[in-house]
C-alpha cells in the first residue's frame, strides 16, 4: 500500500475509535497510581512510619476487638512505610469494607467502603462497568491501537532518525510535529499496552468460547489444576493466624506475604518470591485453617510459558512491578498516550477546517455513527456503574444503599468525571463543527497583521 493509504488507515482508526480509546487510556492512566491517590486522599490510610511491624494475628485481633461482628476476609500489606495495613471485612449489613490498621501499633485507624479510587479506576478501565461485553469491548481497542501504530510507522518515513528532531513552526504545523515526536517516544509503551490488551481479549475468549480455562490453579473446571479442599474435621478449632503465618514461613521462607485470604476452611497466602515480573498470585500457598496442612504450593517455576506470560501481562500493563518509580513512568506515558489521541483528533479537525470546501473528502464515513455509539456505550456505563457501587453499600431494611465514600475519594471521582466529560464535549464539538478552528485561526492572523502595522 502507498504511504497515503497508510496515513488514511492511521487517521481512520484514530477518528472512528479515538473517543472510546481515549476514555480507556485516560482511566487506565489513573488506575496506575490509584493506590497512591487513595493514600493521599484517605487520612485513615496514612500512618507515621517507624517501629517493628505487628504480627498479622495481632492486627486481626485488633480489628475483631473494634468490630466484634465483623468477619475478616483478607489482608493487604502496606505498600509504603507510611501506608496502613488494610483488612477486608464483611459486616452484618455491608460486605467488603476496608479497615485501616497501623502496621506497627496494630491501632485501628478507621474503616471505609471497598469502593475507593483503586476500585473505581480499575473496574472502569477493566470493562467500563459493563457486564459480559465490557471486557471484550475494552480489549478490542488493543487491536486498533496496534493497527494505528503500525500504520504510523509505515507512513512516517525514516522515523528512526527523528527521535531528536525538535518541533518547528507555528499552530497546526507545530502540533503536528509534537504529535509525531511524542508518538515516537511512546512506541515501546504503545506496544506494551496494545499487546497486553490483545492478550486479555484472547484470555477472555478462551475462557468463554474455548476450553473454559482461565486460571492455572483453582476450584472447578475454570482452572487447569484443581486445588484440594481441606479435609480436616470441622469440629476442630481454627488455628491462630500467626500459627498459619509461621507455618507459611517454614514451607516457603522465600515468600514475602502481600495478601492473605481467609476462607471457611483454608487460608491463602500470596506475594513475591524473587521471580521477575509476576503478579502476587503467581506465588501462593494454601493451608488448612484447622491443621496447617499444606493443600497447594505454587511458584512461577511450575508454569508453562503460557501461564508465565499470563501472570506477567498485568505487571507490564499497569507498570507496578518496580514500585513507585515504574508506576510513575507508566503514568507519564499514559498521559502522553492520552494526549496523542487528543492531538490526533485536533489535527484532523484542523484538516477538516482548512479544506472546508472538500470536507466530505476528509470527513470519514461513519464518524457521526462512531461518535454516537461511543457516547451510548459511555452512557450505558452509568447505570451499571451505579449498580456496582450499590453492591458495596450497606443494606437497610430490604434495600441496598449506596456506600458512603471518603470525602477525598468522592471529590477525585467527581472531578475526574467532570474533566472527562468536558474533554469529550470538546471532542465531539470539534469534529462536528471544525470550522470554529478556522475562524479562530483567522482572528489570530488578523490580530498579528494589525500588530505588525502598529
């Protein structure tokens, strides 16, 4: 194909899929630092660092003393020295509540809804709150992203020589050079996000339409390897949590525990154990809660290449493999990717405005339909998002109420939604009425001419 055709492919994919792609990338960018944002806006999640850590058993006892009717479901270790440990509990009238505990003193600092910034941005980015079809819809945009990237590299001749070509000119020409330069420096990031996005699409397709396998280990037919159930006498008392943690240390001294999940009969320990680029669940240990008997032990060493990659895709997609420094890089390039989508649309609108007499030649068929479908999808995410949020709220009488969010969490979510809606409104307006750019450009030219005369 000719260079012009490849440019048209790049432009077409950007205009037709760009609005939803922007929302997905924009939300994913904030999902990268969502835990850190929660730490900033939730006072209960912050502690004064220092002192040796309290045991998990001591933390559990403190939570149980503060909320005797709570059922402890799991623990998450502090992300940073100034972070609280998080204990997930179910209350009689509300499921999935985070209790924040000082990891040194085991002092309970407070409790908040499970619906925090991390949950909001992760869920929205994962499937736009749309059940069944949302994951497929989001993952499909990994394909369009890769198509647009390949097309850009083909039509942009000798791009490998242009990494340090500084933008010149004014107006549209300047932003066109900025768009190209930012795109070149983001090639690696586009590949990572695009490839992992396509992988999620494949995984979902295999689980739903293939052999039904979506996990290396677990219960039921969903997993490749079944995990044995606990067989101890239910009449036996449950072992103290610290005894189970000690048993874990004996069996897996290499395991740095990041998460603990407590079932009726089993305790699951997950974390890191020196393996590069794997999520915490790649290293897991299952124990009988009554006897401490080993039920299942897993390391990435047990994996085939397929499952090794499956547990590597997430750290690569969200950049959380190296802590704050890697998340910071992913956040910056996520903003850059979102900006690429916006500047691409802005340049297309300028092209429409400049060629006002031949706009039909530049306006892609289906643009209006694509915008309408994109907006309908986002509108549909609202009621489903409210349903998901309500699922985390308390039950009053026979009705489920919306959870009470931390003020900072509510403010960030509201601000992010307002900013996103403003960007989308400007997007639609520019593609619908691109002549406003020409008018603005004309005013600027006249202003400069008058200034030169003076």
